């Protein structure tokens, strides 16, 4: 009989409560400060703690360690699991997928599958939670593996940030730079394209217009089926309420969930003032 372990990285932004409730194992990103302090996010460092220090220092981030990935798999073996599914942040944004894949190639005792979500935050988290539900429904390892790419096609991510400074410093600006370029005084609406990299979806003059654009993007989904939405906060709470209020009453919005503050590793690379939404098509 199959017993399937589910593992994800902390960039999925699933709350500690939901991780425990769904028996999901966490691979935390590490946040490293110049004085040598190193923290595992969600475990030793909260987003609020990171934002408090961000004005003084922009720390670096590091993907989950090989040791942490191996420990999670060993723990699964000890708990009697026969299979493990690992869902990661986009490999276009992090080396986590490749690290997990390399560990799994040499790991014995479990049949494993590593899935590149090609996205991040609750767009990634939504795939993980769907996989958790399928495990609860006694779906087979093979059925879940087959379903994951279809789930990925049903989920989109959009967010806006106050400045490109942090994306540039983190080296993750990608195709955003080429499309915003001379318009750096504008607020970009960023999405994650099919290749898992950032793209500029639209531009707005000022934060209020940027939030209005996010609401209009969601409205464009109206008439195409029902949707569940996770609203994302990157230390931009004033804008979060406006976004929530603008979409939760739309007829095809079946659920509007405040996902909480994004993980420190994500906030370090986007800076304060982010607001966004992960949109999942539901039956």
C-alpha cells in the first residue's frame, strides 16, 4: 500500500498551521546577515522580523540545504512512507528544484518525484494544498504526479511592487528590466510566465492605480469559470485591504483568502510594499 509524503519549500508561503494540518514537510530557505547570523525562515525568522531589519540591511538568501532535503526524506522513511512528492519554487528563480532532484537521484528507500511549480508564493502553495487533498482522497502516487501539470495550468500569479531596487540587487529582475526600463517611475504589475520567470504584465502610475489594475486583471477572469483567490501581503497592508474588497464580492470569486505575509526570502527580493494575488480556477 502506498503512503505518500508531501514536501515543499518555504517559498510556497503555506502557513505553519496549514503545514501541520496537512502533514506537509517544510524545506526552509535560509536568510543570512552580514554579521554571520543565519536563520531558517518560518522557523527561526518571521517576515515581520525581516522587514524590521530591511531598512538597515538587505540580507542574502540561500536555498534549502542538501542536508535539510536529505533529512526530510530520511524522516519520511522512518515514518513509513513509501513515496515522496516534492513541489518547489520555479527553477528559473531558484536552484531548489535542481538540489532536490539531485538528492532524490541518489536516495534509496522512497520512490520520489520532484515537481517544478514554475511559480512561487501561494501559486506554488495552491498546488501543494491540492496535492495534499489528493493524498487525503487516497489518490495514487501516479495519479497525483499526472495531475500536477494540469493543476499548474489552472493557477496564475500577479503582483505589484513599489520599487525595482530589490529585484535588481537580488539579480532576479530578468525580463522585467527590459520591459520597464525607461518607465522606472511607474509601478509594474508582474506575473510569472510559462517558463517560470518574471514578466511585466502591465504598468500603472502610482500604487493606487497598480492595485486597481490588479482588480481589473481579476475582473478579466469573470465569465471564464469560478476562481479561488489568495491575496498576498509583502508589507503593503493598506493596499491588501483595497485589493480584497475589490475582488471578494465578484460573482465568480468563490473564495478570497488572505494568505498572510509572504516569506522573508521573497520579501527580501521584492522589498516592502508588495501586494498581489494567486488565482486558481476551480470547478
